[in-house]
């Protein structure tokens, strides 16, 4: 088997990585998405190809010989974004630490260097593989040279061979040069021949082969306009072919032997991956370079002690503080009991105890002792276990996951191993490494005991080491109140809500499902009748053929596989024919059936008869709580059929659901923080704010505002909160963009305080680097300093809407904590069970319902003091359907 040379088109890969991934950045604000994506593609290619020789080819800044041929070559390319520019030296440094040769030239491009190397490799008896995202490289393919073409994102790669080119294009690799000469290339500003795209170009190349042969036989070309363009742009066609031809005789001062794969500098790579927070890449290094140096922080990070429970209890009583974690293979409300309890008492080495009911209950007095401090990570899961044992935890003072969330709300990974890497540049392993992923994943109970104990020793030691660092940062940033009075007590509130769940009746869902089936079948018949045939309605391709070929509806948008039949496309065609309305309704009802009826039935706990949604405290960057499995924030309310789903969510026996919903909380926050006198006055007068806005913006008397105008004003009101553009508003309201822009302009003219707030908040954020909510919750916005317009515009929207959305989130969280504590302190049996956007729902005992209503209204309306009063709407019913 011949040895292989892997040639990397570095510039192509680097740009692909930048645009394929979101703007990742480190704690220090250094952008890293292009670096990470590039190295991942490089590593994946090495694994796929297993080369003997390796090189990266880069373009250099400045003009090349092609600019002498055509001065406007690549002339339309935009300036490299600053966010990408600053990543170039870092990726080169990493490549250097990998001991991979970098080749570049001030005269030639990376393509030419790669082409020269592949020809040299072939002449010397090697196979070569070229990794790129550029189809120009197809011209280099032969029996000894293949292209590894990057596809979607950074993970998909296709091998391009002589055979695959023949199968896909029915031309030879060499003929791609002629195809480019005819088509040109917008990205490189190669002109080609006007009017010739890929389809026509391929047809000509298949018929005539080369451009030279085409022009020798121009009289055989059919189509008057095509022949005319070919005649008029002959010089341009030949120039374009020359521009598109990869040079294969670049003078190089290295040979293939000089590209032999070398041992990497793993120690330097390990340090760099830690510095730039590339934890996934870190794990790909040999074990000794990504496992923890156990002496680096304070003692042995993975060392544990064997002690009895009684010894641990004595130590806790003596030192009055401990970190803990229950080790379990599932949720306690699914009757899955914990198997271990890991405990670390101050500076003592952790102890990992086999746990059972008797041992857990023996700890009851310690967990309920207000004089003993408890700390942990993701304590919500642990508190639910304690609740199952009827243990009421007291004096938990620190949760490292919650602390990191308020310090950096845009972080996507709060795993304890990731936090260790961020703060200490050292890690051990994350959960995926310990348990595995996918079909090969294991349970904790299946892990070898010593390995599991080492992991949880590391887990607790890291919590212990993080505590002072995180709490000091929280204090420095003025977020003590947010952390200690809101986010930390909220952990227990969410634990209780998830543990209790909401009663859900599957028979109600069955009835709803049966009715939906009848309607869906009827819609199918109507669609088939309109189409004149039966077909798979769920196939976008087949639906596209019916709508746009058979029924001749105007084509709105095309995809690679045919016609787009997405919701936004069909909505643009709404009213143009019955079949469009039928398909839209069919899709809506089919989704209701599959997602909400069938999906919810599967999530009803067989033991409790309740759905236990997972409430997430650290997911959204605005501070909002989210829920999953199921997402109870997303129960349909806009259609009659969707609202029926709420009938399945019931109060407990002898209970009623009390639903308290903040009225227009985000607009009240906006009025308050912007100090806009017109909006404050409208709220003070208890006006219908959307009607008032319609009256002022559209210039009609308050009493003459139509439902349509009110609806449009509502869209503008909430659109402003979310930073909507004129284009976004035009799409929402299905109106011309110019009209939408006029609405926004009139709105901001009338509510001038809001306009001033928006401008000032963006400027403050640009100078400080972050924005704050009323409780000092921060969100950093590095995007504000981007040179790329779209990225910068996103940052500006975030700058003025985060304080609004985040402050609303602060208020609902304050209310949740206070309502939960009031129900407990009043010793009521009623329980807070749900938070859905701006509403709180209590499962209230019938004889406590009136008291609960008053308690909730008082607490929620007095949660914070704004310049306008908070208002709460109250409803009571036996199901969620009854409360709306």
C-alpha cells in the first residue's frame, strides 16, 4: 500500500470553520470559533486518512500573479472580519505545536502550492489527499489524487475521486477548468461568460470538452443568445480559464520527505487547549496530557478516603460545613434510589459512601441543621432526593453551577470538569468520558468502583476550590443580592416544582387525540381532492411537485432538492387556494397530535400520574427559566385545538389551580427603565397599552382604534422589546418593509424616552462591555465591537433588550421565591408547581384557594418597586384550560 500525503487547504478550512460555528469566545473575550473548527476538521481528516506526510497551505495577504492577469481578481471580497483576523496567529501557533509544516507564497495561492505538492507526490510514487471546501480542487483529481471535500458544518466530509466526479457531473476532473472558464466564480470575482451557469456550462463541456474545442466548433452551439454571449466574451472566457487553472510548478524549498508526520509537542498543546478552553480537543491528547496533574491545586484531586458514616457525621458536627453529591442513575420520582453519597468535609479528603434508605435518614438531622453549611454543584437534583426522604435541607449556601451561571450566562457548558479547566486550567474527565455516549453509555452502577470514587473526589474537590473564587467575583460585580436572595433559594423552588409535578390525565389526551385524528383524516381527503390524486403530504418534495408543477402556484423559494414548502412559504400563498389552507391546518394538527398528545402521554409518570418537567435554571442568557421533557413553556395557546391540550393538566384531588399572570411585565419594565413619560402615563391611567400605542402611532382617536390596528400596535410594542427590525416587523405583519419602518419611526418618535434609552444603553454597553438588569445580572456583549455589520447589529439588539427581558426574569424569580416561602411559612398544603413565562401556578387546596389568591397577588405586585405598578391577572380552575 502506497504512503499517503494529506495536503490541507488551510485558508479554505479556516474561513469555513469561522462561518460554520457561532462566535465562540473564552472567558477573556478571545474569539476561538475558527480555531476550534479548523483543528477539529484537521484532526477528523487525519483520523480518516491516516497519512504518512502532512502539510498546511495558507494564502498570504496581498496580490498574486492572478491580479496581474485580471486586476479585479477577488476584488469583491469583503474585508476579513476582526473576529476572524485575531484568530489567525493563534491557529498558526497551534499548527506549529503540532509540528506540522506550513507553506505559503507571496506570489502563488494555497491552491497552487497544494497542486504542486500533489503532482510532486504522484511523480515520487505517493498517493495524495487534498482537504478543502473548494471545488476548484476537483481539477487535480486523478488515480493517485483524491479530494476530501468538507460539506455541511465542520463534521461532514466526502471523498471525491475520478469515479465520483464522472458519476455526479459526467465530466473529467481536467474539464472542471473549462467549466470554471465558462461559469466564472462569484467568490473569486472571475467573470466567465454572462448567462452561463453550472447547468449550461456542464452541457457545453460534456459536448465539446475544452473551451478551445468549443470555440473551434462555435457554429454547432444551439441557442442564439448563448452563441452571441460566447462570441462577445471569448477573451473573457479564456482569461477566466487561466485564472481558474491551478498552477502545478510552484518553486518550493521542501520535498515530500520534509513533510513526514512528527511527534507533537503535547505539553504545549495541552497548555494552549486549556488557555483557549478547547476541552474536547484536550481530551483527544494522550491521557497523561489531559488528565489532572493531581498536585496542581491543593493536594490530590482524585484521592478519596474510606471512612464509616459515623466518622463522617462526627467530622461534619466538628467542622460545621461539607460539600455533597448524591450519585444516582435516574430521577427519584421515578423510584430510582441513589447508590452513593459523596461527601467532603472542609479540607478533608472526600469520602464516597454506599448509601441506602437507613443511612440517608441517619443524615436527616445534619441536612436540617441550620448551623451546618452545605455546598454543592447542581443542587437541584440532590434536593429532590432529600425531599423524597422528607428531609428539609437548611443552610445550603453555595452551588458552583448557579454561581458560574450568573457570572457568565452565555456559557454553554457548566460541567464541573469544564469549570475546573476554566478556572484552574486543569481537568480530569467529564460525564461523557466517565459514562460514555450513545448506545455504549453506562450507568454509574456499572462503573468500576475505584474509577467512580476518583471522579467524585475530583468533583467535590473542585467545588471546594471554586467556592472562594466565584463568590469573590460575585461580590466584586455587585451581584450578592441576585445570588443569595434569588438564584440560590430558587434552586429549592425548582426542585420542589419538578419533584411534585402536575397531574396529567392520559384519558383526556386520548379524547383530544381521537378528535384530532378525525379532523386530520378529513383534511387529508380535502387535500387529495384539491390535488386530484393521493400522495404523501408529509413529503416536502412530493408536496412541492403537486403545488408548483401540477397546480402551478407561484414558486416562492427553491431548495437543493426541489421547492420549499416551509411554513413561511405556504403562509405567503395563503388565500390563493383551498389546498394551501388545508395543508397549513393539516400540519398544525399533525404536530399537535404527535408532539403534544402522543408525546405528553409518554411522559406521564406511571407511579405518580403526573408530568415532572425538568426546570432549567442555567440555560437562557437572559435569566429566564426554561423547561424540558416536556417544554411546558410551549403549550399551544393560539388555536382552539391547541388550547384543548391544557385540559389534560389538572389540579390534584380536592384542589384548584390558581394562576397568577403578570400583565405586560416587559412593557412595564421598559416604561420604568426608559423613564418614558408617555408610556408611564398610559400605565398609570390603566389604559389598554396596545390601544393607546395604536392611537398615538397611527394617528386615530383612542375610541376609533380597530382590532387590526391594535394588533399591529401590539406587534410593534413587543417587537421593540425584542429588538425587531423593519424587515422582521414586515414579515410578522405581512406588510411592506417601508410601512413597517414607518411604524417603528412613529413609535420611537412618540415614545422618545424609549428611543433615548435604546441609544444610551447601546453606548454604555459598548464602553463597559456588558449590560445589567435591575438586580445587576450581567451579560457580556463582545459582539458590539465587531466590524461585521450583522454581528454588531445583533450585539446592539442584545444590549437594549437584555435589561428588559432580564429584569422581567428577575421579577418573576423574586415572586417565585417569595410565593414558595410564604406557602411554606404559612404552613399551607398548597404548592407552587409551575412557572410558564410570566405566570405562576399553584396547586391549591380548595379551602385555601382564596388565601392563596390574595397571597400571590400581594407578593407578585409588590415584588419590586418600578416607576409603574406591576399588575397581576388571577384565574382559578380545575385545569390549565379553565385558567385561560
